[in-house]
């Protein structure tokens, strides 16, 4: 099993880097830093859309438990 502590470590690194350019949307951040493939859908996604999608994902995953 993978070390669960890696999640917090990685998210903290993302937070440190993203804070240097807080005006970037998350998709732009991922693409600009070469973390994600350059994709128009990712580039244009607003953070509130991402947030809603994550909330839906959480709701769906928690319903499986």
C-alpha cells in the first residue's frame, strides 16, 4: 500500500507553488507548470467548476461506503 502521507506532502507543494501565481486558475497552473497535458478544456475550466466536480465526486464516493 502506498504511503498516505504522500497526499498531504504533494498538496502542500502544489499550494506553495500556486500561491506564487494566485491569479491562475487551477487548470492553467497545471498546464503552465507542465503537470498536466495542454488541453483546452483544462485551461478554460473555472475553479468553481472544478470545486463542484470534486464535491460531486466526494458525494459519489462516500455513497459507496
